[in-house]
């Protein structure tokens, strides 16, 4: 392999404090967690990768096409998604040579300077593929050839990488209509890697989802329930949750525009559902229905033990042109201001004090960490805070998360880290960043004599390994 180009180097002290005293402490703490197995309790990798264990096709298909963190930045600079080979909504694609798409990416890699994507990708290039020169226009083909050739070998098949990354367990996320054949195939194969699913019912919960009507019809067909009655609709959810649980699910996930919950009477909920089915409902009625279903999901979690996650506060598909052309998950989702204190009260009035209920909250509205989420998690037994998420899973975002929640929620009302990614090869990089930042935060507390170093070491291990296993019942 040619080594011409500017050197690519990962400094051993990256993300540690520049203060010598704190840096030395951070190094010692990091030594306690660097080699711990990866627990990935929530994410969006494709279970078919692990079921078929087929070789990944090429550098573009693995590292560029699935990663909306990457191509949204390129799109922001006027690079069309067709030039990158991003699929259309109907599954078709522009006729683009994947090598040419990679060259476009390489020519514009400077756009990612200082972003978490640059940090994750350079970690992948350096540690996973052994590259020692930086990606740019001059090294584009060298990168493409090196990565693509490696991907054709046994050592770079999905299961081999899973084992190389020392992943103890990874959770994928599937919709309510998914037959989970890949999870069944993994289980039947005898492979020891642990890949579990999570129940994400958004398409049959959100009346404003473009697939709601068709999905609801299939929901009834799959479950054998009358999903056009309120009672039958709820039974169908219980049916699917039990099926998901039989294939390893320990959690549900809900991606709503707001955190609104409701606690309507049986008769009121049935009337609202009937109006939803007829169509012509208002935006407020759609939101109320989603909120009522969230409370019903909490009731079901109390019965079946599935951990409940809520990822609210996102205006999805903000760019109608891209949505029409390429569909969902193409980088056109944007954060929203989010209320939690009032919005969650109906659900918490019923279940907030239940010891058997676990409710993990995320936010894209960082202003809520110190004002709402930290104090709420520091009070309600059921509530835990998920890590800095999506637009905020950067080193700066992780620092802000700890700074704004530590005084009210402490460390132990949080759930450690989850990577929430479609980019499989970036998982070790993302967990490494989280471990380094937590060690840096803890080193500051030790240096300020707020923690003893042995306490900080225990916290570091808990954040990296024990808390996610415990919170997600893994």
C-alpha cells in the first residue's frame, strides 16, 4: 500500500484535558475502561448483515451511503445526493460509479474538520483499515482500493468485525411489521454474537406518517386482531411486543415530534381513535393520539418488562424536495424546542412511581437538561436520561450533558452511552469518544477534590459498561 500523502495520526491523549494534572488522571481512568467490551443497547445497524454474514460491497456502500451524518454535510455544500449514490424513495438509484462517489466524498473531506464525523471516520480509517495517510483528493483511490479490498476478506465480514470490536451485545431497531427473519436466522445459526431487536411502532402510532393507513391494515393481518377497534389495536401491540421479546427485545423505542402524553378514559380514547381512522383529524388530535399511545405503551411495559425509550423533539423530513426524492433518513431532520415537565405529567401521574417501569428519555433540546430532565430524573424512580443524542453526540455535547445534569441527576440516573448509529464501523470510535470524555469529566472532579480517584474509576467502569447493561436489562 502506498503511503504518499499527509500523515494520519490518532494521538493517544485525544480529548483529554490539556491541564497536565487532569490529563494524567484521565489517562489512568481511561486505562480502566479502554478494554471493556462494547454494550450497544440502542442503534440502527442492519440485522441482515449479521444474519447473512456476506462481505460488504465496497467503501462507498459501507461508509458513505448509510451515514446521513456524512451526506447531510455534503448536501449542505451543494453536492446532490444522486452524486453520492444515495437511493431514491422507490429504491432506485442514479447511475453513479461508487468509486466516483467516493472521490466526491474525498475531495470534500475537509468540510468535516472539527466535527465528530471526522473524528469517527479517521478512527475507522486508522484502526480498522490501517491507513496512515489522510483522506483527500490525492488519496481517494488509495483509500477506496484499500478499504474495498479489505472488505472482500474473511476478516472483514460482519461477524468477524463484531467479534474484533469486542461487541458483547448490539440492539437493532425494527418496525412493528417486521417479521424479524434476520434475528431468527442469527439465533438459528449457532453464532455466539448477541444481536437483539427493539420494538419501534411509529408507523402504526403516528396518524401523520405517510404509511399509517397501509401499515395499520398489515398490522391487523399480521396479528389477527381487529385493529380498527381500540381494544383490538392495543391487543395487536401486545401481540407484537411479545413476538419481539421472544427474539431478544428488551426495549421499545418511540420517535415522536413532542413528548406529549395523555391519559384519556377508555371511552375518550376509543372516540379519538375512531376519528383518527376516519381521517380529517387536526394536528392537535394526531398529537393527542400519539400521546395516548405512549401512555398505553408505558402500561404494557409495566406488564411485559420492556424498557421504554422516548426520542422526541425532532421535525422530521423538513426538506420536502428531498423527502419526495429520497424518502426518510436523509439528513433533513431538525431539532425542536421540547417541553417535558408538562408533557409527561399524564404518563408520570400513572407510572412515575412504579418500581417495575424503566423510562429512558432523550432530547435534542439541550436547554431542557438543567431545567427539566435532570431534575425529573433526579426525582422519579422510573426515569433515566439517555446520553447526548444525534446532533449532540459530539465531545462538546457530551461535556454539556454531564455539566448540566450532574448536579441534579448525578451519574446513576443516566444509562451510560449508546451509539444510536447505522454506521457499523464507527461503533468502536463512538464508544471510545464517550469513554474518553467521561474520563476527562471525572478527572476534573478528582483534580478539584470532589471525588477520590478510586471513586472516579468505579464511575468510569459503570458508565462504560455496567449502567447500559442494567438499564436495558441486558
